[in-house]
């Protein structure tokens, strides 16, 4: 798999950012921008993305979407189905990696924010995904776990690149919930996956920003 395109979205960063030795001059404008069957003018930058171990690197000149700062009434993260493989009561842990586990390491970071850009302190994030072979553990809690956002609304998940489940593109499931509020159930995706175009529920708005073995995604909750 080639994780070749860095997808710049709102809520991440403004200004000059160096990625894999290439500087991206991000736009500083404040423009605003579902079932698991199991916008705007851009800027140009040459992006060289490192890929997980054992995969080929890619370099491309892309027209990237502008990257406005978080603004009031920012888009709420899209909901998607939990699919057939959710298991409640997962263990609390920030690392899903276990000794001897096959697969390329992946660290996912980001924040949980409200639509007025405030951190959602203590928000619950419950992750689950397929293993390197595309299989889910439906008897135990392999590659399943939950954690709570820190005082900045931040989270960090250590996991592996999920394998391909039949009929789906590569993805990670997550439930996000502010205290005593409804649960947001969704999925996050990877850029430039061949199966993205074929997946019936794939959503571009849910694609993570990927740089080598690191990915970022901010979840935005409607707390009104």
C-alpha cells in the first residue's frame, strides 16, 4: 500500500510545516469548510511521504486543500456505522500493540474538540480494527482498547496498520463520547488506498493525515 498523499484538513496546522524534508506553505485563510458492510481552492506543494516498513515510498506534486485554523462552527465529524465487530468493555490502554504482533507500526494522534474549538477534556475514545491479515478478534480484545482525552483534548494511539477486510478499504473504527453526551461512532481512513474509490461508505472527510508511520485526525463533537 502506498500512503502517498498527505491530506491537509482543517484543525491541524497553519503556516510552514516540514514533512519528510519538504516544506509545505499552508494557506492561512479561515475558510469553513455511512454502514460498514462487513473542498475549495488549493495550494501546490511537492510532498515526499515515507511509508510503513516494507512498502514503497511515493512522491507527487499535489494540489492541496487550504488548511484553515479551527473556527467556530467547524464541521462535526461524520458518523458511520460501527459494523458487525464491535465488542464493548474493551481494556483501557493507549497501545494496542502486543509482543510478536505482525504488522507495520502506526501511531495515530489528534484532539477531540467541540465546534467552538474547545478541547473536550476526558472524552472517551474506543478504538478497534482488523489485524495485519484483515481479521478481527471477536473472542478477545486484540487490537481493541479505549482511552480518555487529556487536558488539551489530545489522544495518542499506538497500533499497527490494519489489514484489508474483504469488501472494505483500510480503516480503523472509533467511538468518541464526551461525558454524559451521545456517542459518535465513525471510522477513519488512509489516503491513496486503491480500495477507497470502491468502498461504499468511504468518506474523504474521514481520511487521516499520514506521514510515514504517523497519522493525525481531530474529532469534532457537537455539544450544543
